[in-house]
C-alpha cells in the first residue's frame, strides 16, 4: 500500500478518534458525576492507543491486507465502545 494513502487515512481517522475521545472524556467527567474519574479517562486513552498501534502496524507492514485489516479492527473496536457506553448510560441508538 502507498505510504501517502496510509498516512491520509490514518490522519483522518486519528482526528475523528481524537475528537470522539475528547467528547467521551468530557461526557464522562462533567456530565456523569457517578462515573469514576479513572474510567472517564481510560476509555479515551484506550481508543487512542488502539489507533496508534494500528497506525504503527500499517506503516510497518505496508500491504493492502494489513491496511484493511487494521482499519476494520479500529472501526469495530470503536463501534463496540460506542455500544458499551450507550448501554451503560441508557442511551438508545437508532439506525
């Protein structure tokens, strides 16, 4: 896979994940006083850690299969975290 494509996709995903992580940190620390401070910080750090690990692996193994696999794993983990957070706070997500 081309290095420029890997960087473009990961920068876009990184900005999205960072924004979502900031929202979760703000939501967890400000709006939900019942939630412990550590769990309010662990979720965003986990999202960014998974993104950084996948980014590193995509640069190290520059094949199309590794790229698509890493992006798929990133999006699945993000979806699982969104579902867990929404279930924890009783938010219903309709599609």
